[in-house]
C-alpha cells in the first residue's frame, strides 16, 4: 500500500476508534507522521486527500482539524457524479435512484408529520409545467429533497442530493415540454404527494418507482435519438 494511503487509513482508523473526534486538532505533522510510520511528505499528501473528502480541514496558522463529519460534507464529492455523468453512466445513476428513491419515499410516508406535508404541498404548487423552467426545476429538486428530509435520515438525504442533478432535471422537463408531456411529470408528483398525505408507504413506493421509471425511459429514448442535427 502506498505510504500516503497508509497515512489516510491511519487517520481514518483513529477517527473510527474515537482517538480523533469531530472538531479535534490533529497532532503536529512530525508526530502524526511518526505515528503512521510514513514521511512528512506522504502525510501532507494524505491530508490533502482527506481534506478533499471532507474528513479534515486545514485552518491556516492553527493546524489540521477533524471536521464535523456530517454526511452532506463527506458525500459532497459524490454529488459531482450526477452533474457530469452522461450516456450509460447517467442511466446507471437513474438505476441507483430507482433502488433508493422509492424506499425513501415509503419511509417518508411512514414518518410524515403535518408540517412536512404542508411544506411539500407548497412546493408542489410551484411545479408548473407551463411556467418558468428555472422555477419548475428548482421546485422539482426541492420537492424530492423535502421528501427525503421527512425521513430524518441525514445520510440518505446526502446520497439523494448526490444522485440529483439540476442539469438532468432541466433536461427532462425541457424534453417533456417539447413533446407536450410535461403535464405527466406534474401528475407523477401529485401521485407521490397523495400517497404521502394518505401516509401509505406501499402507494408511495409505487408512485416514486413509476416516476423514476418514466424519467429513465425518457432518457434512454433521448440518448438513442442522439443530438439534434446542426
């Protein structure tokens, strides 16, 4: 195993066993490198990697600290995947969403409270197939984020955000509008909302599955059609 990777694993192990806790300052570079059995150069490389992963943060003039280790921070780099993916990889992202989103929506139906459902209804009112694309896409993204927030699972929320691409949502809405099918997407959201209002996990799971399948099928057809001719 490369020295820098050994240093990364060493720091992660110390965090896992409670030696380094969220907010703690790491030992001096010389001491930590000796403890990990690597050179100071390899340790610096490890710190750069751990910083990119959201595990530690470098405070200028103060040292290196363990972050709060919040799921959203640790999974932030993961969110790049959905934004830059294309073709077959984008289909795979949607397939993963098809595994997770229905389960999250079912869990939300079981845990929903009145305040969360009211907020969801307000967001749904802003999803207007005939309105501004920017506002509709924003409401669409917020709608799905609000559903996962109802579950109370911060890790699930972070993963959901990582799989949600504003670029893809805008592409889907634009394509459905051009095909005269935007109302169908709105109906999908209404169906999900009704299931949540009924606090029916099975109906919520089915509604979310149908919605992701609709998006996946549309994307497959759009990719197969290729770019518009110049």
